[in-house]
C-alpha cells in the first residue's frame, strides 16, 4: 500500500484545491492508497501562518504594484534564498515527525514553500524520498527550483521551457496540466441543471466568481452588467464572502434580470456547464476549470505576478479576454452576447488549451513512478 504526503498552503484557494484534486484522483484510481493532505505552512509554522497570510493579502489588495515589481525578480530570489533556507530549517523538527509517523513513499507539493521545505530536508538528510512539484499556474516562478525536486509537473510547453532555461533538466519536467477535479470530466445537461436550481433555460448565462474567498470587484461588475439591455441571467458565486452574499440577498427583488447567488459550494462544475461566459480572477486552477468547460472567459484585475503571467500566456493563446475596469467587463459581455460567432471562437480556443483529465494524468504518473 502506497502512502503519499500532499502539501499545500492556506485553507482556501487554488493551492489547497489542487492538492485535494490530486488526492481525490489518487484514491479514485487506487482506493488502497493512503494519503495525508496538510497545510504545510500551518502545520510547520502555526504561529507564522496568520502573519504571512495577512502580509500577503494586504500587499495584493493595497499595494499590488509593489508585489508585481518584486515577484520572481532574479535579484530578489537570489537575496531571499539563503533566508528561506534558514527559515525552512525551523520547521524541520515538525516535518521529521510527520515523516516518521506517516512514512510516506512520496511527497507532492502544490505550492513552492512546502516544496522548498521538503527539498531542503532531503538535501540535509540525504534522502531519496521522491518529491513531485505540481505548479498550479501557467508560469513557474524561481522559488520552485531546487536540485532535490525529482519531478516538476507543469501546465504547458512554455512552463517547461521556462524551467529548462533556469537550469532544470528536461527529463525532470512533465506536461500534465494544472490539477482540476476529475468531476469536471462529467458533463451535465443544461435541462437538468436548470430544473435543479431554477435557472432560465432559454436565456444566456454569465457566471461571476472571485475564488473561494470571493475576492475582486464582484458587486461593481454585477451593477454594470445589470445595466445591459440584453436578455441574459447572472449566477454569482460569493465563496466565503458573507458580506457579498448578504448584499445580493438583501437586494434580490430589485434586479432587472434573473440573478442566482451562492456561497461556498462544491458544484461549480455544474454552474460552468450551464454558463456561456465567466468573469473571474486569474488563478491557475479556476482558469483551468473554466477552460475545461469551454467558456468565454473574462478576467479582471489579475494580481501582479502569478495571475498576470497566467493572463499573458492565455491572451497569446487567444483563450481569454482581460478587462482592466468594470466598464470594460460590461463592454466585453455585450460584445460576446451580441456576437455568438466570436463567443464560439473563444469557446473553441478554451477547449484547445485545456487538459480536462489533468488530475488523473498526474495521479497515474505518480503511481507509475512509484511502481
């Protein structure tokens, strides 16, 4: 029986979702596999996690350009690497206990920090424990890179080329996609979805999402969409944002078009099956899910750094539209609703840039590697 340790950071967001998708796929393929899926930052550095989360969220909300300027800069990485190696050693005691008690046959990391901790621990203790680095964006940043990583799993050829330019051996890199749940392979009939949730089967549908925490100008986007003089309906996923959910609930009878709003849910795949257009943040997992469902994708205000690079890659592939303002979002939605041929082109491009069975490919690869 194989035992696999999976590590992410944060209790919400794409890194955790990616780790859960891999875990789900591993158990689907081989129910005998034993997994442990942990928040590496929270488990190894419990006192620091809230501080790190606060600094990160404050920076990207209030000072996004500063974050963009330092993100993945070669000089910044070179300066911070010795400090990170020192910080990694602080968690080595707890990490050693996890390895001792769980006895994993491999470690899978869906974020660079736990990947770095594992790689440094391997280097210090001369371990041969296989380490899989699963990059959850379309462009891998330099903090992923470590000689003790055994396999890098990336989304696309460009990501592989980036790692090769940074000195990673080509045969260590596998293009298997960003892990989305294998449930996205199921396709639900629109008639059944409309019946289940009360949607209007005859009207086009625009889905608005802001990730698990309901980030972004969702309310402002909706207010602009509500001014459009075209027949369509709107689905809003508020995630953990209770204030946003309450705003829609309080005004549900004042909108000029059908509006359906949800909190934190586990049936996004169904909502995407029903929708024609999605307006969302540019996280790698969310974008990959939308691509798999062949949606017209509009992203707004991508976070400088990883999300901007996701957008740059997919714009080159003609798979998404990027809006800098809510007014531009409105313009794009009107354009796509009025031009079904253009919308069909974006849907086709989404299909061509998707790896729908990514989590299963990753799980099969890990199992085959260990065997």
